[in-house]
């Protein structure tokens, strides 16, 4: 009797094991396809990011900004001797103002 029950269990266990193996293989294939899709999406995002960074580099170049300021906006560089810098500092409770002219910076008017 016990042998017969054991035989039935074995007869049922083999197809169940084969079915589980087939299900696991199908799941693995699905995950592999999903991984491939995600890697491809990641590559596309990396390439798009590279293009955006290159665009930022081009758009933020000092020569381009200067040309737009001069040609499109009608701005011009101030000479360093035309620039007056005022710094206010609080020394011992009293305010003092120092002025410096001829700053080595580019100022547009």
C-alpha cells in the first residue's frame, strides 16, 4: 500500500516538476526580454543626455553670449575704468563705504 502511494506521488511529482521548470524558463525569458528593453532605453537616455550636454556647452559659450548681448540686445562692454564698485562693510557698529574703480570684470550696460 505504501509503495503504491509512493508510486502515485512520484508519477505526479515528475510532471509537476517539469511544469514548474517550463514555467520558470518562460519567466526567465520574459525577464531577459525586459532587461534587454531596459538596457536599450538606458542607452537612448545616455545618448540624449550627451546631446543635451553638448547643446548646453554650445549655448553657454562666452563668445555666443557676447554676440547675442552685442548684436541682439544692443549691449556693449564697459571699460574697466568706467566701472565703480561700492562695497559696504559694518565696522564697529558704523557703516563705511569703499569705492574701487577699474575692476577687471566685464560689465554690460
